[in-house]
């Protein structure tokens, strides 16, 4: 599986989870190779976040101790 296919599958999995449960999250780390984190997720986290936002999801991120926690939420349609 190519990196592009892997990232697209990752995005689709989280989008599906958000549609089913209302939210999802993932963590990634700048020290990815050293501690067993997925390097591709770290390298492409900005593209992942942008794509999820373009799909209409609310995405927040917070970094602490080199770990970025990304939370994806399905927005409420309040009228």
C-alpha cells in the first residue's frame, strides 16, 4: 500500500467513525520512529487535518511532550 493510499484510508476510517459516533481522535508524535509511532501519520498530519476540515468536521489539535492529540467532531446543525 502506498503512503497516499494509507493516508486516505486513515482519513476515511476516522470520517466513518465520526459519522457513526459523533467524534474520533488520533495521536501522533514528532519522535515517531524512535518510539514506534507511525511516521507517515506524523509527516502528513497537516494534510490529514486539512482534509478532515474540508469535509466539514471540527478538528482541534493540542501538542504536549512532542505528542499531538487530534480530536475530530461532527458539527451540530443548530437552527
